[in-house]
């Protein structure tokens, strides 16, 4: 066990006002009524309409800071933990510092990207810095505007995603507080790198290259292949994680999975040994919000009273890479 | 002091074959012969021609692993530390795992981005994980293909940059080894966020948005304003850093700065208190290689014998954000 005496002091989120129902989307992309809901489990999702990544991030961050009872001037580090940046340069975290009005020179800003698991990696990283005494208060923000990258010709993945931002403020646990990160484990299986891709937006297919097509700048997902990969690798991964951790499945008050898809979430109870009642899902109303998915689900579960101080919580999921991740914490 | 008993066990790099001289570039972008050399200090730089970011990264990583005497199967984590990814999804580190042939499931892959300071941030992060015993061997790779993003209408910044990859393998220091990271300090001044920008490639100006222009997908730098900002902030930042560190300027065997520009490097001796002989520069032959600049300069200095085991080394620089960084290590 690599026990880290840290505490998620506050959580917040931002959802764009613009709601797109699956009925509306079905009409727009030309699939039968009810098919999207049955196939993906998503009834509605939000699409940004004029918001920026950093603006959404700052709104989520303000809610998290208020929840934590901390001021914007008390942050030592701001970690952007999203898939797509607002712009290539500078990193999104610097734009969040500016948007928040956090005093400049007071915090360091950098981004961590592991696609859907960015928040979990950033949380584990921030916890190292806090446990070592390097930083005292770290803001982690995942802010995703994925809607312009959805391919209407791939309706099943297009219908799955939504836009959102979510933020967490991490501090040291005070003496007597049970809060901690108890264990984290990540593993990347790059034979699955092509299963979830957006091949554009970087150096391989530069936006100014005349050979770059519109499709290259859109998400492409091989859902069934990802699902088969995860079926094969997730069970032994989770078993090893729980063996290291020393908890039983039943000890977990809330499992907060990446809201990858209805099938992925159902596997937690069908194959990974959890009861359905342990698993928290917001997929129906939010869709898969990429990196914002896990912190948004966690924030909503905490603010809804489903997760309370002292509860044992498991964050778990798969992300493009293909990367598996699990992180156990006492909230 | 936040002393971390870690060791840069190996360093490597990859340079594209294709060399572009400043004389050639002057003809191409229509400026007077000799002007680029005088203004920027760059005589030649490399441009990728067919290489990919992950391919360059893997070549640099192989050299670093050989230097460290480690096999590709011994890595616990791979951190991509570049400004621009190869593609938006998945993270570049996962593509590096695949390109290297590193055994999948054995390592976790994620990217850290703080533009020109990405390597320093990744080094400090990797050191936390190693010092805490979470990972034992971490590969950090910065791989930059910036040439397609240069704006020929802004010749002074266009002439400054070059393409390169550089890698480091970080391990724990063995008993009796003096190697360590002794102190690191970073601070972001986001009032300078607009001074170095590439506003495209992300959610703000999506590549598929018809309103996105070619210029938005190119680097834009306000060189003189960055220089003035750094003049104002870098001296107190460095003074506080050395006060915390407890070293004198004279104790440093080699200062390895970000190769931002000739003027930026000259300031280290003109204003920051170092002798010109302490400062290592490869700007003349490499240009500013963005995030790859610092690890490439460090790797070249070590392989040239300019930095030896036990030497005190300072990594220092500014990056877009605007972020200042300093990291002191015993090599």
C-alpha cells in the first residue's frame, strides 16, 4: 500500500445550459426513436454553446473552492486534466489561472493527459506533491468540450458523449481526519491505442496540412473491441488491485466508474464483483464526458449525499491508450 | 529543501537528418543574409521530414535506456512531456510505449504539458513517484515537431525553432550515490498567457471550424514583451530559489537553460549572476526545440563530458503560460 494522507476538500462542476435529448439527436443523425437510449443508456447530454474550456473549468473550480472553504489565492498548483486543450499553447491550466483570477506567481500551472483517466492520474500526482510537502493545496480541473469532435456518421459513439467540467481541491488530511488515498494502480496496453482515437489536432495530421480530413479531427471508437479488451484485462487488474489494497469488494461504499458506456458500467456488477447498488452512474443524464466524467460523477455523488466523509470510495475505469486505472480513497 | 534521492540514469536524443541553415532559411522567407544569425543566434536547426513525434521519442528513449543500462521491459511509467501531441487521442506516451515495443500492461503512460518547461515539470513529478516508491524506473520523453506550426510571416520566431526529441530515464539513487534533485520551484504568471500562443488545435478554434484560419494553427510569439516580463520576474525568482536551496551561484558546475533565445541565455550571465562559462548552450546548432530543448541540452552536455557524476546542475527557464522554472540537481 502507498497510503497518502490527503483529502479532497472540495468538489464542483459546470454543465453547459444547452441540453440535447437523445430523441432530438436521433432525429438529427437519422436513427430510429429510442435506439440511442437502448444502445448507449444516455437519455440526454449537454453541449457547450459559446463556453470555453477554461471558462467552464473556472466555474467548476469556483464551486469546488467554495465547497472546500478556500479562496482562489490559496492554491499552490493548478493541474489541467483534460483530453483536448483549449489551444495548443499555452497549457489549459495557465488559462484557468487567468480565468479564475488566481494571483499570478502564486501557483504553478500544468496539464496532465491520459484521456478519460486524466483526472485519476492528476489526483494521484497531486497527492504525491502534497504528501511530500511540496504543495499544500492543488486544484485539479477536467474540462471537456468534445461535441465539435463527434462524428455524426458514427452515431453510437457520437450519441455517447457530452460536454462538462468538474474540479477538485486536494489538501493534506488534518490530524484526526481519516481522508486518504489508499492505493492507486494504472497500466497501459498500447496494442489498444487504435481502439479510441482522434488522429488529428497534433503533429501527425497538422490542421494546416491539406491532407488532413474532417474525419481525422473527429473521435473514432471501436466500442465492441474496447469492450472485449476491457473484459479480458479488467478482472485480473481489479483482483490484483484489491489484493494489494487489502479491502473486500463489500467494504466499498461507492464505486465511481468512468461513465464509458452502459455496458462498461454494467460489467462492474456482472463481472467485477460489485453489487449494482454500490455503483454510481450519471451516464443517463450526462453521457460520457471524457476526462470530466469521473470527477463529475464523484462531485455529484458527494453533493447528493451518496458519499460522506469517511466512506471508502473506488474510482475505476478505462481510457484511450488503452489504460486501466483504479484508485481507492477514504473520502 | 525538498530533497529527492533520484538519479538520471540515462539520457538520449534524436535529431531529424534534415538540417536547415539560417542562410537557406533567409532565402526562403526573404530576409537579408546574416540577419537571422545576428538576431536569433541560431545558425542551423533540424526539421522533421517524415518522422513522427512517437518515432522520434522512441529513438531518443532507446539511446537513454542504453545509456542507463536498462531494458525497455524495466520501465514502470512513460511520461510524454511535449507541447504538441502526436494526435489528440490517445496521449503521446501510449504511442511511445507501442513504438518502443515496451511490454504492455507493465507501464502506465501519460502526458505532462507545460510547453517549454514540460520536461522539468515531468522530471519533478517522476521524482515524487520514485521517492515515494510508487514507480522504480520512469522514462520521460520530450518530442517536438514544431516546424509545421511556424509562421513564415513572423520570421524572427519562425527562425528560432527546431525539431528534436530527448529522453531521460529516472531511477532511485542507490546507497552511496550522490545523485538527487535538491530543489525545484515553478510559478505561472498568466497575465503573460498571450505572449506565446498557438490558439488553434484545441477546443477554442477547432480544426473543423470554418472560422479557424491557418494563422491560428501557427506559433505567435511577442519576443520583446516576453523578454521584458522575464527580466522583471526572473531575478527575484532565482534569488528566492537559491536562498531556499542554500547553494551559491558559483557552486553550480553547469547551468542548462531552456534555449529560448540568444538574449534569454545571455541574461543568465548579464543579470542572474552566473559566469558565461557555467552556461551550456546548443542554441546555435539546434535552435529552440520547445519542450525538447532542456533535456536535449542536458543530454548533449552529459554525453560531451561537460557534466559528470556528482556535478551540481541547474535547469532553468521560462515557458509559455508564462511559467518560470528552476530545478537544482546533483547529477
